[in-house]
């Protein structure tokens, strides 16, 4: 049996994992179906402080890719009344360029499923190698790249009933204006703007941690649902899952990494199930219940990790 590690999908999690393994001497190749110059559908918002740490581990200087840093973040809609929040690292960055640079010099090799070894499914929403998982929850998204916006700084507008939100994020002298929602009708909030580019794909909004391994295939990133059910943040959580998998492969070898990886993913991201339940409860109108109240501290955690200061007491009425 060939002992090679083959990574399917060279988005942020796949390329990160490739370099972590490669730089440690593992026999690893990568493959992606993406066409050259494909414009990645994503807000490109992240927490600069956390990104810097991950990127330095694969010798990428994150600072070079930063487009805009948040000064004042507005939360509107759903009783938020245009509340201004302080940033704690929220920025946008050139995700296309960073991923393109990160993919340069990766050893590319098409994946033959029958060859043995370990296949990493880092194919994001498609789970091309792991296969479909029951209970998967996906939202619709639509995003425009524009030359102008009604909002100069980072702006979030939350739709009624926990359906999702509209965003406007500055990218240097341009903007990403988008919406992600359970309801396709909410995507119309984006259509009044004039697009330079239009992108769209579904986003996985529920953890799928019971379905992260299938035979010799192990998943990372959005393929396994490392996307915050509250903020839709998937970049940093996907990197974190890739780092955990790297550490498990290094410690236990490719045959035995899966078990330890599953446990560590649950330790790190198990609270996503609570957040996912909170969102479902809000969508179903089950507002005042104990499980929602218990989940509120995790709302603060996930919003803070995105790089936004959120003091929960003053926001409690928005979540329950
Ligand atoms: C509209 C939108 C806005 C978003 N905004 C943000 C944001 O502002 N901040 C944030 O943190 N997160 C955001 N997210 C989520 C975030 O983009 C993803 O969760 C994150 O990039 C996931 O990384 P990944 O590497 O797991 O998957 P991806 O980045 O999706 O990469 C998957 C890769 O797999 C490749 N692939 C697919 N099928 C195959 C196959 N069969 N074989 C080989 N390769 C394949 C694809 O071409 C792609 O390169 C957003 C998502 C959407 C849809």
C-alpha cells in the first residue's frame, strides 16, 4: 500500500495542511479542480491576529495581504438599532492572492481513490470524497464585488427570525456586499448594488463531526462543517481543523490519526452543536428556553473570535 497523503481541495484548509505536512517531511501531494483566476466566493473577512499566527507557520506573511482593517463595526436589523462595536482584529484580506501564492509550488497530482494511503477531503461544500452527510444544513449566498457601498466600514444587517445576514465589507477601495440566508428572497438585498463581479455558492452552516471519516478519507474545513453557525466565519475555524489533523497525523501516523482527530475536533468545536441548536430554536420561534440561555456564552466566544468585541449582557435580547 502506498503511504502517500493526497489532499483533495487546495482552498485555505487544504493548502495549509499541505505545507504543514510537507515542511515536516511527509510524502504529500495536492489536487484542486479550480480554474485559474477563479474568483473565490467569500466575504474575505477574518481575524488578523489569529491569521497571522497560522500563516507564519507556513511561511506566509499575512500582513502583505490585508485590504482593510475595521474601525467601527455596525450591527443592524433584528433590534440591533445600528449598534457600533469595536474591532479586536477584524479585517479583510486578498484571499485570492494568498491562496494562489500558497498553491504555487505544491506538487499537484490527480487523485486515484483506489491507490490506498490517506486521502484528505478539503473540498469544502462539496465533500467530494467523504460523500453526503445526513442532517447537513446549507444556506444560500450571493455576493457582489462593487466599487461603492452605502457603508464605508464593516456592516452587518441581521434578518428577522435568525435566517442569516447581509454584509458590506471594505476591501481597500472596493467592497464585498453579500447575503447569506435560509431564504433565497433575502438575497435580493444585494441586487440593488452594481456588481463588478458576482459570485454565489451554498455555505455549510451546521457541524458534521459525526461524518468526518469514511474509510481512508478524512475531512477538514468546511467539508466537516467548521463554519460558525452564528457568524458564518469559516476561514480561521477551517485552519484550526487542519492544524489539529496535522498534529494527529504527526503523533499517531496516517493509519491511526482518525480516532484522535475526531475527539479533538469535538473538544475544540463541540460547542458549534449548541450554537446550531440555538439558531434552529430561534428560527422555530422557541425563544425563551434554558438551552438558548446556556448557549449565549458561546455566541460571545464565536463573535469575539471573528475579531469583534461583543459584551453579551447588552445583547441578550437579540439572541433569546
Ligand atoms: C459567500 C460566502 C462568504 C463567506 N464569507 C466569509 C468571511 O468573510 N469570513 C470567513 O471566515 N468565512 C467566510 N465564508 C466561509 C469560508 O469561505 C469557508 O468556510 C472557508 O474558506 C472554507 O475553507 P476550506 O478550505 O475548507 O474550503 P474551500 O475554501 O471551499 O476550498 C475547497 C477547495 O476544494 C476544491 N474542490 C472542490 N471539489 C473538488 C474536487 N472534487 N477535487 C478537488 N478539489 C475540489 C475547490 O475548488 C476549492 O478550492 C464565506 C462563505 C461564503 C460562501
